[in-house]
C-alpha cells in the first residue's frame, strides 16, 4: 500500500528476491503535486556515511541526487555560522521526472494500481501479505504500536532566483519559526524551496499559517538573507 519511497523500494527489493508484488497507490501518479527539495544529511544516518552509495552497493537501488551539499549556513536570531564538507545530498520529491519517486518507479517492474481506495483489510482478502507504506501512522496507531507525541505544520513555497546548488540554509530563529525552523533547499540554479516548520505546541496555536504570516516571514527572510 503506497507508491512512495518505502513502497517502491520495497517492491524493487521483493522483485530482486523473486516475488512480484502489486502496488496500490491512492494518487493518480507517483509523487505529490508539490515539487519539493529535500536533503539527506550524512550526520543523521550514522553509521552509514554515504546513503546513495549504500543504497546502490548493498540494495541495488539506484538514486541520482540533485547535488552534493558542500556547505550549510545556519542562522540564529543574531548569529550566522557555516559548516563545510561532504555533508550529504539534495534531492527532488514529487511530480518531477528527476524526483526520487520517479527514479524508483522506473526501476520497478511491478504493476501500480492508481486511484486505489482499498483498505488494508480489503487488500488482505486478495493477497497473502500486505506491506503498509502509506507514509503515516494511521494503521500503526490502530494496532497500538505507534504513538504520536507531537505534530509539526509545514508550509513551503518555491522561489525563483540565483542559487548555489551546493549550499543549503536553515534558520533557527523564533521570530521566523517559533520553536521550529525554516530552511532553504535549492533544487536547481534557478529554483529553491523555502519551508517553514512549526511544531503544533499550544504556544503556537495563535499563529495564522496563511498569507499574512507568509508575508511577515518573507520580509524577515529577505532581511536575514541579505
Ligand atoms: C515537507 C516535508 C519535507 C521533508 N523533508 C525531508 C528532508 O529534507 N529529508 C528527509 O530525509 N526527509 C524529509 N521528509 C520526510 C520524507 O518525505 C519521508 O520520510 C518519506 O517521504 C517517507 O516515505 P514513505 O514512502 O514512507 O511515505 P510517502 O513518501 O509519504 O509515501 C506514501 C505513499 O502512500 C500513498 N498512500 C497513502 N495512503 C494510502 C492508501 N490508503 N492507499 C494507497 N496509497 C496510499 C501516498 O499517496 C504516497 O504516495 C519531509 C517530509 C515533508 C512532508
């Protein structure tokens, strides 16, 4: 269930082991309509150092990232710091021919049924095993082996301009993102995502995550970026 990264990677792995699964995806295509830049930071996946190389060498799953991150710029309210090195990769998600979903879709031979409305229980009547890869904890919550302690609201925009594909930026500044963070991920020389992630704490309940807030945020962003 689900033709996201997990579902597609699972299908590719099953195929390598002589099992041909059927994939059920509720969308009309793989990937969200919002094309989104993501980062794979090496520091977060220890003891693996190079996620892309590990996926190909150990699992036969081939992903081409958008770029290697060579610099990360972090802004707090009053300070700025730069981290340089082989920090990881940027990649694209969503309905783009180079997105990770599109790349995985090309590597699977399994049939994908789009517009699927079938539940886990319905699929279990048709198949011996069902792998749930729906990207959320709904079924796990029902079976009580998963607890959701905190949710985070994320709002993102795609901006056009001149960007260095090898540099990502993050703002840990409560004026911009109370208790959360904001980040900029370029996915070409001309386009980047700016996203704002704010935990759904009671203190943040009054924040209007709409046009007014984005305007204020854009103004703050320009000030910091300059
Ligand atoms: C805004 C945002 C930014 C992120 N940034 C990063 C980042 O920079 N780096 C990083 O490592 N991670 C990031 N993540 C997390 C990353 O996107 C997820 O960890 C990853 O997508 C999980 O993959 P998945 O296959 O489990 O789920 P998903 O990619 O969500 O795929 C689930 C699929 O299942 C389908 N589906 C759902 N319900 C059903 C159903 N009932 N029947 C059939 N199909 C169904 C969905 O349509 C979807 O195609 C970010 C997430 C968000 C939302």
